[in-house]
C-alpha cells in the first residue's frame, strides 16, 4: 500500500480527498478507490473539503477558552 505521490509529510496538513490513503496499491486509485472504502467515506471526505473550502459556512462560534488554575 503506497501513498499518493503528493501526500504531505506534515501530520497536521489538511488532506485533499484525492490524495487520501486507501487500502490498495496506488495504481488502483482511479478505478477502485471508492470501492475499497466504506460507501459513505469518499462522499463524506468530498463534502468536508467543500465545507472547508467555503470558509466553514454554517459553523457556529462555540469555542470557549477555559483557564485552568492550579
């Protein structure tokens, strides 16, 4: 199982669905990627990318910073 040639080295990089890992040889990416993952996974990855690319439209500002005191 190989990684896409453009797979980032940083573990923190946001991955494009087109270069995500899948359980097969890289040569099968174009023909079998969607068949080798659970049915919802490829669709969900594409939708998340669209949402990120839109600037997280619809997200709410719910982040709360909590101060921890010793």
